[in-house]
C-alpha cells in the first residue's frame, strides 16, 4: 500500500466558487490545464493507473486567506471542507481522508473550523500555508491553531508554501520573473517558515507538535552544512538584537539549532528526484519522511510525479522496514488511523 499524504484536489464546486470570488487570482491559472485537479472523473481515471495507492486530499493553492477577507474566509473554508469530505465519503477506498483548509486570517474561526472538520467531517489534519497573507506563522495570533491541532486532537499540520510573483527577485523590480517565485521561491519560503518556527520556540512550547513540510524540508537538508555550524553561531553577525538567550535555551536542552530542524516531518514531493530524496532521508531519517507526490502538478497532469516518485524510492535500496514506514506506516501514525 502507498498513501500519498500531500497531493491536491479542489472539487469542481469549490473551483467555480474560487473563480467567482477572485477571477484574476494568478494561483487559479493552472487549473484549466489540469482536469485531474478539479474534475473527479479525471482524478478517478488517474487513480486507476496505480494499484494499491491512496491519496489524502488537500486543496491546491491559492490559500483561502488570499481569496476572502477575515469575515468571509470562515464560510469559504466550511464550503471547501464540506466538498472535500463528500469526495472522501463517496470514494473511501481511494481517498481515506483529507486535511482541512483553514481560514487562517481569522485565527479564532480557524480553531472552530478545525474542530468542526475533524469531529464532524472526518478530517485527519489541517493544512496551513507558510505565511498568512504576508504574516509569519510565529505571530502569537496563530499559536491557538497549532495548539488545538496538537493538544486537543493529536493530529498533524500540513504546511504548504505560499509565495507569488509579488515577491520580487530584486528590490528594484516590481515582481518576480520567469516564475522564479515558485520554482525557487517556494523552497526558500518553506525554509524561512521552518526557521521562524524553530527560533520562536514553538517546538519547546508544543514538544509534541507534528508539522509536515512540503517538498522534503525544502532547502534545509541540502544546506545542513550551513544550518548546523552557522546557526551554532547565532547572533555573531547581528548587532541590534541579542540572540544569546535563544541559544542558551536550546543548549539547556542539550540541543543545537539543527536538532530542532530534524523535528519536522516531511514528504517526498520533490518531482521524483532520487538524489533529493536520499538527501532528505539522510537528514531527517526514515521515521520522519512520508510518501507524497504533489499530484497532479506535473507536465503530464498527474501520473508523472506519482510514477517517478515511486521509481525514485524503489531505486534507493531501502530496507523493507524503511520502505514500509515511508510508503504507509508513518502516514497511518500521523493521521492517527488504523491500517484498515
């Protein structure tokens, strides 16, 4: 069995609603060319190609907080989660559950919607983005969202990058060019969010907090040689803030900053790049890596990333125990679901 924990499906009714609300949103541009992203018949046809394969569904970009104001986003999240839940109820053998979308620009409503989606709809986690319309996740307003999922429901948080062309490549330019904002900007965005979570002390406040990063921890595993020794010197390059207490707190727990980065859980959605998966496994260990494909965002509209990710994993000479953990074991634990 293979359980794909991070792929995307935005049901047709939700897609139409999104277009009606924000017809010019650039995040919706890719939808028309990817029927398996919103057409359930196209998605079912795609799934037929891969036996013993299931998907945990989550909405695709754009984030709900970019489509609706704080007073409107709760209703939009409810509508989207209801539709995802309906897909899972209709096809439970293919889609055993979903991660609920949050109106994160309204944190109080996000807590209530997580409660409803988990208890009433059967969601087994929540999806948030790496920033909330430009606000970092370590702001105090968002702590209740992390706390509720972790302490009240014992479920994980799926963290997806959020960055668009408005994030210019250079300060003197009005926008990012050549889709650098996505290809290179998303891994950077995820890495920044991970660093803010680490240095804000969120893992110390919520030691049991499980966060699943998209794209296998982004830049962190590849840059372990910088993440380790350079952040061991945190504060040595800063004159206007005192970071010494942060390192002191970590050292009191016999940890280096790099040890905190290894607390993240991470998916294999790196486009089927075997070397990248090997790098992520070496950094995080098989216990913190989960099979995922980012379906259907590939040049073939879905099957390529599934096929290539499986081939990459099968080509890594994993032990049977490691393969079982990555393909389904870690997912079942993260989702708090029985093997059946």
